[in-house]
């Protein structure tokens, strides 16, 4: 095959005139191959350099997030609450705002005794004035609408953020202070008794799935972190689910530490057919002093909220659990 070449002049972006030789035949093919190889090596170097820069950037961002973002998020969560509403109408939203405001006041202060406090009525009636943002999540997302579920009775999770300064102002007016110091991790030991059925709520037991979810939800609602015992840990400590309150405190404290807990919260729920609810008793020790409280005729969801909320009230120095001082 014949070979040959010719030259030409190209004006590049730099404004300089470059001499370019264009080959034909075998010479041209070899030149194209060499240019391709050189270009590939150069691109690989650029890609490696760019990737390295991106990885370094990600690690730096993660390090900064660990130092600053976590405390900020924890503080923001105290002023955020969630409830379930039916539909996204104004009337239901106002009801949701009021409910979330009460939860936030309890969560921020640690004062469970504010639940149902009549003094909150005036503030809850204008709860929207304390809201900074809110959002909906459709519980039936992805499911087709049926009948009126697209207008009124479709359930939504309503998440509401409240103004920190305004919430703190309400607490001040109520004679309370925000509980912003580090909160200890509760190790929750909860036994359930319904007829012949007796068990302890564990982190891995299938028979206590509903109770485990309810305990975790109650803890989030009251701004507390909790851990639950494993079935293996209970078996090793020879705890079989009956009369947990009679287990030596030292045993529970040791077991709590092994699960990552710092304070042991002990609860006992017994179903009462006459009340159509649970009779409950709770206990937490602080500085060597036991604190006990009771309630009856409630669902286990409410019992868990009052149990964890009572512990928060004791730990935050807002009075005895179960009291409305």
C-alpha cells in the first residue's frame, strides 16, 4: 500500500499556528495507534488523580460530619415529633401540630408529667405559630386509592419541626428547663404476663416483636436511647421471665452493661380482664435510691411511654416518676 504525507496549519485556541502532518496508509495507521496509546495513558493518569481527589474529599467530609453534624442532629431531633393523621387537610394538620407540640415539650424537658397537663391547652391551640417545618409520608405509598382514601381517611405520618427558642420559652413559662445534657442509655427489662403466657421483651425474640417495636417507638418519642437484652444473655443470667423485679439489682446492672446500657429500667405488665388493659409497675435506681411508679388500664404502647417517660423524669431531675408536681 502506498504511503505519503501532507502538512497543514491549524489555529488552536491558544492562537498559535501548529504544524500537523497527516499520514496515509501504514504510516498513518501507526501514527494513529501511537496517539491513541499516549492519550489512553494520559486519561488513565487524569482519572486516577481525579478519583484520588474525590476519595480524599469524601473522607474529609465524613470526618467533619463526625465532629459537627451528629450533635447538631441530636439537638434538632429533640424539637421534632411525629404523629399519624388522616389526610392532609388543614383541620387534621392542626390536630397533629397540637399533639406533636405536647410530645416535644415533654421530650425536650424530660418532664413526663406534662402529658395531659391542662396548662398546655392554650399553647396547643396555636401550635402552628411554633412550627418551622412539617412533612407528610403516605403510609399507603404505592398502594392504589380506594373509596375516599385519597381525600380524607388515608393515613399519613406527619413530621413536625418546632422553633427551639419558642419551645424553650414555653418551658420557662411552665417553670421548666430544657434537658440538653447527655442522656444515659436505658437498658429496658420488661416482662409481660397475660394468662399463662409470660415472657421478657428481648432484642431477638420472635414472640415479643410487637412489644419490641412499641418500646423503641416510645423511646424515640421521649428522646431516650434504649437497649434490650438478648435471649442468650437472659438465659446465661438464669432469668426466665417470671418475677423479674425480684432479680438482684447487681445482676441487672451487670447485664445492662453487657448490652451497652447505663441505667436499668425494670417493668412488669400484667393483663387485667376487668380493666381491659395492662396493670404496670416500673422501677429505676438512681444513686442507690429506687424510684417506683404504677398505672393500670392502659395499652402496652401507653405503658411503655409512661415507663420510659417516667425514667426520663427521674434522670432529668423533674420530680418523681408518675407525679404531677
